């Protein structure tokens, strides 16, 4: 058995960015979430009630691109008091570790001021003891305009991102504010909520659809060119059996379209070519190929740049999955050529990739 050079070239190919879905309309909701604020005597006096797509009321509210957040806010006035205004707001921002949050979204709707009538049709300048309620709806936009470098640009709203030890976070918040008069402190009740982007992939090639229906092996790039994105080859140089030098060209093909559902496999093929059949036999062993799905996270002012240095203090890499391979069913072993089929498991916990100023998440393949 021979030794290969430990430093093999990295082989990367970016996967496509998620595609934003259209407006989803009002959320009737699977769950209703209730939040409250107490006074110094432990009495609950301010309530925020929202409906969302979450599976249960104990989880954070969850919404999709274009959803309408609906709910109500209630005030239990224990003794007569004056209020300047009642507002409902949505904010979203990115926070890099050790830095202050930078907002990229702020929506504020005024539910009441002294010039407006109450939901029951009455008009007051001072609230008497009792319960007052205001329904609200806040439409989540699908994009926002933010500073990217030297210019303002429109970007799709990024998804909520909060992982342990992450270099940056994206947080969405909904809050109601009771505004008081001069020399009095405003009071706020808030909750974070999850925001998810929607990805809709185009259907696979007709030949791949046929293979899925029949339960047959997938046809490779040679027989189904529409079903694959073939990446430029890379050369692997190594020393085999202690003294023999060889060069093997490796070509990776990724199933199209380049958008994949979580909890599903991503089909791959690898074609190896060389003038040295012994080197081919060694490298075409499924256990010899280390193809990794790598997630990169870029922060800072050049996060959206494709040329961001991989040695930058604002660039972070994480191996998230490893592909598995087996000998291809397409044809027998050819002189100077080997073909392997494979797949990588897109786990359900994977976060979608996105491009956004000051925090961008990408995925790529790396052959080592």
C-alpha cells in the first residue's frame, strides 16, 4: 500500500442561494403565544398575544417571508392613568460577537394615541380602571434596503440565526411599547421570533424523475447532461508505493437544480482519470475519497464579497457533512477512468445559506 501527499488541493463549488417565497398572507396560526408584564406588586397589567406557525405555544413564534403577524395587546389598568401612545413594533438586526447590534429592519405601528378612538368607538384622554385591547397586524417584508460597502442595496431578509459559539447572530423581535408623558419611563414588552426564508427548487431533470419513479439508479452526467452541474476538474498529485509519482484528475458533478430540501440526499458523481491505473484503483476506493460539505460564515464589512480571504479573522469554516460513495452502475471499469456515485445527507438541522451585509452563510464542497 502506498502513501499519498498529505496536502491535496481543495475542491470547492458554491451551492445556490435560497430563493425567497412570495407573501404568505395573514397567519391564522397553529399556536397562540401570550406574554405579560407585571408591576411592582406582581400584578400582570400588560399582555402581548400573537398567533404563529409554531408547533406549540411554548416555542418562540415562527413566521415565513411575507407573513402577516397578527395578534392583540391588552392593558389592565389597575388605577386611572394617562398614556401618551401605544405602539407595536418589529425589529431585526445582526450582532457580531463583541459588537453592538446593527438594525436592518424597523417597523412601528401606532395602535393608539389621545387623538384616536378606542376599538369600542370611544375616545378618552385618560384611562379609567379596566381592560383595554387593541388588535394589530404587521406585514413582514420579503426584502430590506441596507448599506453594503459604499452603497445601499436591497437584500432578501435573512433567516433567524442563533447557534452556540457562532461569530454572529440574527435576531427578530416583536414588542409593544406603552409611551408615557414627560419625565416618565416608557414600558416595553417584547419577544423574539423565528423568521424563516422559503426555498422553492425547480423540478429535477425528466430522466432523474423517471429514475425516482422506477426506483432505478440515477443516470450520470454523460447520459443526463441536463441533470448535473459538472465542475472544473482538479488534479491530485501524489507519491504512491513510496516512490511512484502519479497525477489523477478528479471531476465532481452535483445534481441540479442546486437547491436541496433538508432531510434529503444530494446526489453526486466523481470521475477519476489518470494514465496510472494503479493510482486510479487506489483513489477510486470509496473509503479513499474525502468529500466534505463545508459551511462558511463571513462577518464584517466585506461579508458579501466572493473574494473574502479565507485567512481573514472574519471568515469561519465548519465541516457539516461527509459524502459517501460507491462504484457507479454505469458501465464497467475502463482503462484510465473510474466513476463513482455518491450522496451527501442534508440533515434537517442544517440552516439555509444566505447572503446579507455583515453576515453571510455559504456552503461549498471540499475534496481533501
